[in-house]
């Protein structure tokens, strides 16, 4: 698409058009006429149009890698860390599972010193995002033979049948996933939140525009320095800067801009704008164990022959012995078919996730170069009390129980690399969060306060999964949309129910 030259000045500049940034910009544009410039390093293919959007990004059957940032975790494991470089962000290449998570998660955020983030307050925005994503639940008769066998094995193993993962009250059970899929299309955040406001005169979307750093002067964000689609550097002045580049890139951008641990920044030759040691710390994820299987002879062809054959369709939930007051803390799920997100793996992978993992990694920059990828060290399973490994051991035991079910066992075929200890090679659920932690100024690890404003600086906000003080126990796409909308509602002075359109503004 042709893009007009970048303007020199705007009201609000939003960095990142993934789920958080798109929801923020969409809600702000809906309720105000102020100039908004939404920047993204990836392409913008415009409003939903199958003739314009790449087919792999629309096809909800598989997980595409064509727009990936190419991030890899720090040694020794060097896990692929897929992140999408495109307007729509990771919602444009994910597995489409939707979850509101649990009331206990948001109530916990509020109890940690973040008023206005309790479940009762944010639920209208979760509902708003749920509707915008056009969520539906699979029926059992829509499942592939592999996914149906997985659900049936779970029920016979003792998990109750359930298809309510997108409910705040969802508890243990197993069943079809709720998904943001419309007629086979992955309904991403660009379609959900930006398409309804693309015609607003105040909103401008600038794609293929890389933000080098945030400009800081006299204790306030004053704009951004970018490299435009033509490769030229430009400066954009703004009254407000909102960062929504994701849990890896948001802290990296803040660090490049002189916001982070002062000693480390000075060691990189950067001027310190704000000494906030929490920037890039507190990296959370849903750590997983993985079992791979070769599938019974002919299974891959059988799955490929089905008219609708996505890799993922079902999920199970369970409580470990270490579960908190919430309803569950374990996910089990199956990837069966092309295994598109992990080329080179056999047709079937079973995963067990620790959905309230507390081990903390970090995101750092090795130099001030804006074109260099950040260093990501997840440190899975390293919490001192052994909580995460204990939960993962129970998740692994549940997976082993499932594989003993005759119906599923026959479908799985032989185990791939049976000698491998899954607990020795913990893998990612690809749900990074927490690296710009939300909390009161009295918390030395907090980066932003409950409005999303960065501590110690005026006019600078963060509104993506990086601000989660604790990770939600479900897939994080929907909560991330809520975060973007919640920060926008706060800046607008709107009660979340009014911002979501449930109560009309007087």
C-alpha cells in the first residue's frame, strides 16, 4: 500500500500495532478526534481483504513464519521465539486460542497495588475484545480425528468435558477451544480493532517504520526518532508516546532510550533518562514440557485430507498440588498435523504448561544499535522454590496418563526421542509477559503505574503484555487487548464499561 510521508508532529504516537497497540489505538480513535499516529515495523496490508492479505497470514489452519522477527533465546537452549512483524502483531500468526483467564488473575493485579485492574472493572473490556475478535467455540464434530481422540482420552482419564475456556469462571476440564477464526480466517487484531476506525480522520497508520528511540527532554517523552520505509531517519514530535511493542521489544526500546538500570545503560554509553531497574526484568511465560510422537502410519495424510485440519483445536485444564486460589494452573494440548509452527518436528506434539509460572528471565540490549535484536533469557524452571518444575512434573504425569488411553495411544504411534527428559528441556508456550511490570512507585521492580504511565517520566506509557505483574493463566492475546483498551480508557477518563459501549456516555 502507498504510504504518505511521515508528519513532523502528532498528538499521540503509538509504537507497535500488535494486539495491545491496535486495541489502544482503536479505542482511543473511537472516542476522540485527537491526532493518533500508529507505527509498526512490519507491513500494513490494509482492511481485511483476502486479495490483499498474504494467504498464510489469513489461514487459521497453520502458524506461518513468513513475517517472523527471527528471535532466538539465549544459550544454551536457543529456542525459537516467534514474534510477528506485521500490523496485527502476533495475533496474525498465532494458534487462535482465546481465553479471558480467571477473575483471580485480575484481582491479584489490583491487590498488588494496581487499582482499577480488578476483574469486575476490566471484565467489560474483556467482553469488548472477545466480541471484536468474533470468538466462537469449536464443536466436537468439527475436530480432526486426532483432536477428538485427545479430548476423549482426557475425559476417560478423569477430566470433565468442558468447552468454556473463554469464561472467567472456567475450571478444570478438557474440550474444544474457543477461537478467533471466521470462515477459516485468523481474525487478527488489525481486523478486530483497526478496521472499524481506519476511516477516522485523526488516525494514521505508518507501516514499515522502525522506532530507533524515544526522545526524552526535561523529564518527559517528547517524540520518537524513526527510520521510515525509505530508510531515512526522521523525528516525530508528540504530546504523548505509547509503547506497545511486546514483552521483548518494549523493554529493549525503553533501554535504547535511556530508561532502565542506570549502571547498565551507562556501560553501553547511553544517557540515563530514568533509572528503572525493572525494565527488561521479570520476564514471564507459560513454561511447557513437550512429548513428540511419529503418529500411526498414514495419519499425516489422513489429517491433511480433512476439509478443516488445523494443528490445534483442543485444550485441557487441571489443578496441580501447588495451584493458587484460581481455578487451574495446568494446560495440556495437542499439536497434530503439519506442525507448521515447528518445522522439523514429527506430526504430533503434546504439551503440558505451567500456567502460573513464576520463574523470571530478562530482556537486555547488548548495544545501543536499534537494528540489533535484544537478548532474551527466559530461565525457565529456575525459581528458587522449585514451583515451576513441580507443576511441570505434574503436567508431564498427566500427559503420560493421556498417552496410555488405548484410543489415543494407537493414534500417537511411536514416541520420538523417548530417551529425552522433557524437564531437562523446558520449552516456551510463546506467551512472554512482565518485562515492564505494572506496580506502585514504591515497588523497586515496577516500570509503570496503574495508568500505564512510566514511573518518573511524563507523557510516556506502555500498554501491552509486558506490564502484566503476574501472567494470566490462559492464553494472553485477549488479556493483552484488554490492557491496551484499559490504558486508553484511563487516558480518556472513561469508565471501562462506558469505553466498551455497554453504558452510553452522557
